C-alpha cells in the first residue's frame, strides 16, 4: 500500500461500542476519505470497562505499526486515553495529526479521574509541531461541550471544532473530521 495514509481510530468505551456504535463513525470516515487512506480500527481490550493501563498499552502497540505521517484519532474515552498516552510517551514515528472526537476531559473542571488525570501541561507534552484538532458536538449529553474548552486551555495549540446540533457520536457523520485529516493545517493557514 505505497502512498496510503494511515489513520488509527481508537474506539470509545462501553459494552458493544466497537461493533454497534463506533463502527458507524469508522464507516463514515472511510467513506469520506476515499481511496488512499487506510483506517485501522482495533478492538480495545475489555471495551465495557476501559482501563488506562490496558488501553494505553494496546494503543502504543498499534502506533508502532503505523509508520511515519499517520493520523491518530480517538472517540470519547478512547480519545482521552489516547491523548494521555501521547503526553506520557510520544510515539517513535512522527505523526501527521492528532484528532479527538467528543473526548471527556479528566481533571479540574471535567470528569474526576480514578486511574489518571490529564497533566496541566498537556499541550507541552505532546509531539512538537503536530496539529491537534478537538471535535465536539454541542448537543453532546455524554461528555459536555465544555470539555472541549478544557482541552483548549490544556492544549493551547489545539484547533477547536464545535459542531452545532451534533451529539456524542457527531450524528455518525465524520465529514469535518475527514477534511481535517486530509489537510490538518488548513485552519492554521487561514
């Protein structure tokens, strides 16, 4: 698959999420991206009881197989664990972009952290020069839209995408996410 751009999509947590919920997000992303993109969608261990230790280890294994220039994307708690794992230990291969979708913020002002709390200097710990995009539906009743603002404070370099009328699953429409994956620097240039 020479010339194929790789995307790693980390699912959210909850019983049946991989096959009954987030698969629709991945289908939308694949459809919107078209040829030339490979979307990897691994099943996270014990999806009904997300664990930072188990999920971050699985994410790191997946990232080693991506190669240079991949985009890493996480939905819901998968995004929260992904961004924390990247801050804890950046991947070896350089990334093209980091994308969070409806990710709950764990820490002051957000959800309490049983296993981990996002570091105050989250943005400084992420791979330097890699665009970070935070997408959040303004009708999200699972992770409040205010969590996107908390990410904006913790990751000053992040681009926020507030989507009116969209729910926690972004209404299973990742067209805006796909456009950002195709050109993660587009907003920064305007």
